[in-house]
C-alpha cells in the first residue's frame, strides 16, 4: 500500500489475532515475536466464537459479549493503540 498508494503511510504495529491454546498457536506467536517483536502489539486477540456470532448479527463485541475475553482484549488493544499514537505525536 505504501509503495503503490500512499508513500507517507507508516506502520504503527502488527496485531496478532485468532490466538488459541494450541501448540501451533504458541509456535506461530513465538515466531512472530522473534521476527517482528518490536512492532507487535503486546495485546493479542483470542479466537472467539462470540466474535463470529456478533459479526454475523451485525453488532459489536462490546454490545454482544462485553465481558468476554475478546471484548477485554479489544479494549486493551484500543488503549495500547492510543498510547502508541500519543508516543508518535511526542516524537514529532
């Protein structure tokens, strides 16, 4: 996207989603941390049936399952995102 459409575009970070409790998920997360650790958001989004359900119902996870681990993770991600944005502003 940066090369084709927007040379001013900057990467804020990478969000790891669909995180489960399987060995494969752990290995993929370890690989991501090893190769992209500096840009990964600390918050990961867990695999969740509630996310699929709310998507098909056309609602948000905060309305459909506000106490679910996925909703809490998205809340944490929002806070981390805002923190990174604030740090980026301070550097300018």
